[in-house]
């Protein structure tokens, strides 16, 4: 299950002057211009209500922009985008297996034909031995893993995650952060990761987009590169370099407040 | 285990106690049979008229079940239609409400005229259906709309067709609502069948309602009670059957039916 990026220099996605206002209200996202490189890990941080989810939904094509354009490399938005929500958002009546099978089923792949892919996705997220359990028989962290397996089963080039681990306890979250980084490095995804945790964004990302409401509603106030090498692990979490970068991102968030 | 045992035992003891008290009070107070018959007298009347009462029960049961089945099919189908088109919903929902709020007793004569007096069975069926239909429609409509928005978005993202969305997402999500509506509607179908027979009379066979009227006219109060008893038992049986169905369908995944192991 590996996606081999076609050789190309241009960015995967370019947003030019993208804005969105819901039925005539003040804009939730305003004048966002940025490019996203293939294979990068980007976080969107900002206080709640600053337009992170809106921006992510615009990228997913679940919302249409009121202004501006989104240009995907090669023309169209890729068919398969992985999307992971804050809640695992599983079908409660379907087993872990069937939940992961769902995207393939919607594409018309038979259960038998999908079976090995589904099983492989479950194994990748560490759930190879519980395919028959229903969501309510899984812990919160395991449910989130099913949700990630579902997002990766179609081998999407892009994974969009909207505060995926925010509802989990810290231990589980750190474990999932590490596993997500491993998957990202193995599979060559482009990940756009929304979080309100400065610490999580610094730990995970190559690049952090800081959004704030005060700098102007729904705008990107800062674009910070985190140049620490991967794999990142406990030693990075505890390094002073990590804390320095957290401070810098926090400062960028606060700057917006003035 | 012991708690479910007590849950059966206690109402039964209350029932037996009440019957004994009833029997004793009527005997000691020397209450006439045509005012309040003792349970033993009712039992005797039931045995004596058993054949005719059971065939009346069968007539009522048949209308009830048929009306109920048509209400489920019609209600779910119309709700699905509503979920596919806001316009159709806007156009038709008010009429469903009108049908619901107009007392069935008041429509009965009209229906009877329309279907013809030699078609009373059909009139009964229509009237019972009208009463049973609305809870299914409104519950299913609500259920189809109550799907997690993020799941809807996910289906959009994966390019699901309308049919896939309906079949794999909306209908399963609506199932608890549909079953809840069926539980209400099952009882209403019985009430509808009985009320309709009171108003419109009997068709080819005599139902329980008509037996009650007949017995009342002849002051056969024990037979009235026996017929009433059968009606209650029928209502209870319908309720329990639908509760069982709900439990079987939802027990694995839905919060309302999950056994928390305590
Ligand atoms: N469906 C919607 N309809 C109207 N306003 C919305 C909707 N979704 C979000 N908003 C508004 O847009 C702004 C940004 O919301 P959102 O993108 O959810 O922020 P975040 O994810 O950063 O918390 C908020 O002011 C919110 O109230
Ligand atoms: Mg959000």
C-alpha cells in the first residue's frame, strides 16, 4: 500500500484568495493564499472559531469558496481524500471491518475483493485482531484508529484531519501522534492536520499555519516551519529545541490577539 | 436475573390479589352480574362463547395486522420519498397532518360511503390504517434526518449515490426511530380497528368490537368483559411482539437496547 508521487515540482494544491462566509455572515475564512507541497505534514492551529474546520472543508470540497480558487495539481481534486473527524464518526451498527470497508463498498468493490486491503489497513493501525467488534465495543482510542484505517484504505494522496485526537486522553493521543507520523512516513501522504494544541502541532508538523480571529477574521496570521528531523520521538518531545518552537508558535498565536 | 424474575412476579401477584379482591367484593356485596360480574363469571362466559369470541378475535386481529403492515410500508415509503425531495415533503406533509388530526370517528361515515356498504372490511382497513400510519411516517422522517452530519459528509466525499446513502446510512440510522414508531403504531392499529368497527359496523365477519356492542345490547355483561379481556390480551401481545422485535434488531449496537452487563 504505497502511493508513489508522480515526479513533479509544482505544489499539490494552491489556494488563491480563498474566502468563505456562511449565508452572508462575517467571513469564517478570508483571503487565504498558500501552497501545499506534496508529501508535507502541515498543521493548522488557532483558537476555536477561527475557521480551521471551514478551511479544511473547503479543501475537501465539502464547501464551495465564496471567493478565490483552489487549484489542484493535475486539475481536479483527487477522488480519494481521507477525512478524519474529531469524533471517530463510525457506523454504529457496523463492525470495525465493515466500517473500514465502507469507502471501498461505496466505490463498488466487493467484500471479498476488498477483504485483504481492509485487513491490511486494520493491521496498520494496530487493530488486526478485532475486525468483528462493533464501535461500542472499542475504546475511544481504538475507535479513532478504525477511523484512520477507514481514511487510509483507499490509499488517498491527501489526508485531512480535523482535531482528530482532541477528545482522547494524553497517553492515547501521544501514542496516536507517533503512529500517525510512522504512517505518514511509510505511505508518503500529504497530511493537513487541524489542532488547537500548539504542542501537538509542533511535534507533528513540518509546517504550521497559525490562524487567528483578531488578525482579521479567518486569516492565516503566520506560517512557521519546524525544521526538526524525523523520526521524532520522546527525545524530541523533551528537547529544549521543541520547547523553543512551542514558544514561538504560542507567541505567533498571541500576536494575533493584539 | 433475580430482578427480571421480580419484574414478572410482582405485577402477577398484584393482578392475582386484585382478582381475588374483586371476586370477594362482588360476592359479599351481592353485586348483580349485569353491573359487575365476578372474574369467575367472566371466565365462564369466555369458555361458553369461546368459539365465537375467538373467531371475532381473529377478524379484529386480521384487520389490525393488515392495517399495521400497510402503515409500516406506506409510512416508511412516504418518509423515504420526503427525504429525497424537500419539495414533495413540503407539498404533502400538511395533508398527512390533516389526516392525523381529523378524528377517525368523524371520517368513518365518509369512507364507508366511498368504499360502499358492501365493502365494510375495506372501510375498516382504511380507517385503522389512517390511525396507524402517522407515527411511522413522522418517526421515519425524523430518523432519516437525524443522521450524523459528518457521516453524511463522508458519504459525499466518497461519492456515494443517493441510493447508497439511503440504504447504507440513512435507513440503518433511522431503524431505531422506525421501530419506535412501530411500537406506537401497533397499538394504534388495534384501537383503529376497534373504533372503526364501532362506527362502521362489521364486515363479512364479526369482530370483537361488534361482539361487545351486541353483548351490551343484550345486557350480557360477562360476555362484554370476556371480549374486553381478549382485546387487552391482543394489545399486550402486539406490544410485546414489537418490543421483542426492537430488542432483537437493536440489541447489538443501539444505546437504547444494549445490555450494559449489570
Ligand atoms: N455551518 C455553519 N453555518 C454558519 N456558520 C458557521 C458554520 N460553521 C462554522 N460557522 C462559523 O464560522 C466560524 C468558523 O468556524 P469553524 O471553521 O468551525 O472554526 P474552528 O474549526 O476553528 O473552530 C465560526 O464563527 C462559526 O460560528
Ligand atoms: Mg473545528
